[in-house]
């Protein structure tokens, strides 16, 4: 038989708990009142110092004045803040260090004239470059991938020059981008599907990509739907405003060229690099441009080349180029890729894909190559200038 609980013991425990809580409350109340009265330890010390009239400037070297190196604190009330006026309308297409008239005065060797050439101090503009007349806020993504307001980049030349390649179309007051390119007139999506049959794009292996000679950056724009972020660059050349179109679409892009200066990206920054008929002479200058691509590719990364000279035997007539020239061009690319120890994974149609080795263990043979000059540790990021091979 179960024992009945003793109600008297329960009431006793309840009263004990109430008494303890009440006692603690009183204790902390009295403690707080004592400290507030000025007789707490910290307050009593402060009170003692105050009574003896102690000087607060105990450390005379302390200085609470501002110590800015600039002249902000010395600006008088009579001085006005310098303001810049808008530039004349003729500067609407002006890009600092990319002035076309100035560029044409530089040598064309190694694309020097397409590189950045900044004016002298006395030639610099001190005005605000105006927006195109009627400029409006760009469309939000994903609509901006396919449409750009005409007023934001009012240039129709590419709609005629690249009409059959589906780069860009003019429709009313907007430009429409069907997703085509010189090597993928049927659309970037189908082209990326071809690449994805060889490169593991969909499983997260490829997350970053570099598009050299990007055009209007449709390849990079359509990679976003596959969780791949592409950085695109192209020179400011006869393809009017191609980088401006890319930026208006919301695709990361810069004006740039592979010339005499290395790319402004850290080593091993990209999982994939891409050239779709980008007109870069990859085999020239002892493979300098391919060695730079090798630098920015991570181990195991991929390089895609589509267009000339790939599969030149079947295409030299369509390209209207001598087959001997194309054969030599591709052979130079193959030789540099072999020197870099890239593995050729695919060649079909006009597309070839190489993969960078994961480590040096998989490429011991190149150590005996007389043409192989390996970078020293301090040169690892300067393959462009040293023309050396970077260790994996």
C-alpha cells in the first residue's frame, strides 16, 4: 500500500524556500544601498582622491586633440568644398585610361595599344563623365540577363555585325540578348551543356570561371543558373561597348586584354578558364599567355578553347585561313600544354578541353624537359614576367 505524502513536511519546505529568497533580496538591497552611499571600495577611493584635491592630469603627456595627417581640421569657414562640374556631352563614352584616340598612338605589338594608358597629370579630366541621355535604372536580375534599356547603351553596331550569331537584337526601346555567341549561335545554354558533358559543372566542382575575350558575356550570364560565377574581360575595340553591355546586364566584367601585363587576379583563383574565338595567340611568346592561365587555374582546373585553330583540318576553308598556318598554331598550343603538364580531355568539333594536373607527382616527366624552367618560390606569382613553370 502506497504511503500518503506528509502535507506538514511540504508546507515546511515551502516556507523555508520563501524565507531564503526573501533573505537574499534584502541582502542585495542593503549591499546596493551601501555602495551607493559612497562607502563602497571603488567609490571610497574616488571620494578620497576628491577630498585631497588630486589633479586629474596625472599623466601630463596625454593629448586628446585630433591627430589626422590630412588638412580636414584646418579648413577655414571661408574655404569652399571643391565640386566637379559635368563634362561636355562629347565625353559620354569616355573611360579613364582607355581613350581610343590616345590608344592608337601606341605600338600594336602584343596588344600594347589595347592596354591601359593613363594621361599625364595636366591632361586628366576634372569633371564628371555624364550618363547617356535618357539613362534609366537597369532591369533587375534575372530580367537584365536578357534585356537592357536602349538608352543605357545606345549602340546598334553589334546588332548588325553579329546578327547571325545572335549576340544582341534591337527591339523597340530595349536590346534583347538571345544568349548566342560566335561559337554558340544556338545559345549559351546548349553550348554549356556540351562542356558539362566533359567538365563536372553541375556537382559544385566548378564554382568560378574566367572568360577571356567575353563579347557581351552571355557565357558568364548563363553560367549563373548553374551556380558558377564568371569573371569576364574584353578589350575596348571595334566591338563597340561590349563590356558596357555586360555590365548593364549585371554580369561581372572589366575592360582588359592579355598583352604585356599579367592578369590582375591571384593565383589559383578559378576552376575553369574559357576562350571562345577570343583571338588570343595562345602559342605565341613561348606560351606566355597559357602560362598565365595556368597560374590563375587551381590544380585540377579546366581550360576550354573553342574556335580556331581547333579541328583545323575540317574548318580551314570556312575560316579562310591557310591550313599550314592553323596546323602550326595548334601544334604550338599542344606543345605548351604538354610542357605545363595539362591533360587533354576532349576534342570534338571546334571545342578542345584540357585539365591542369592536381600535383607534381602526376607530372614527373617534365622535370627532365630541357625547355622546362621552373619558378623559384619567390617567382611563383610572376610566371608572366619570368616565363617559368609554376610548381603545383
